[in-house]
C-alpha cells in the first residue's frame, strides 16, 4: 500500500473513509427515526375517506364520511379505503426516498 492510504479512494485514507461511513450511518438512523414518526393522510372519494398512515406502515386512523356508507355497496367503500391507504403509502415511499437520497446523494444502498 502506498504511503497516504489507498489510491483512488475518496478522502485519501481509510480513516477518513471510515469516518464518512459512520457519519452517513448516523444520518441514516436519524432519517429512519424521522420517517417512522411521520403521519401521512391519504384520501379518496373527494376526501370523504381518509386513512392516516404512520412511517412505520401502521394505520393510525380511518375517517369515513357517513355519506359514503351504503349498506348495499360495501365493496365500493372498501375500494375507497384501499385507494386512500394506497395514496398514503405512495406518498410515504416518496418522502422516504427523498430523505434517503438527500443523505446518499442518490446512490442506491443495499438496504
């Protein structure tokens, strides 16, 4: 190994590279905690159905306007709940990716 560290490695030496990796790991842990604490609201049916989804992928609330409750159309209500959940899940995924990309500079990590 040449004096001064590994050739072609960012930062010039292994200690600097390790420090950068540890810094990134801490930033990722903070971002994961922030995402887990998030609450995203998905809506459907003109906002008559709302699903509140946490960053931990748990549902924290469901609000259904009585006007969309039709005993003859339970399937329609189920569709609205699924649509609201899917909207919240898509928004949560987008926000998670945005925060991850801020830390990694867009580089895909194996986890």
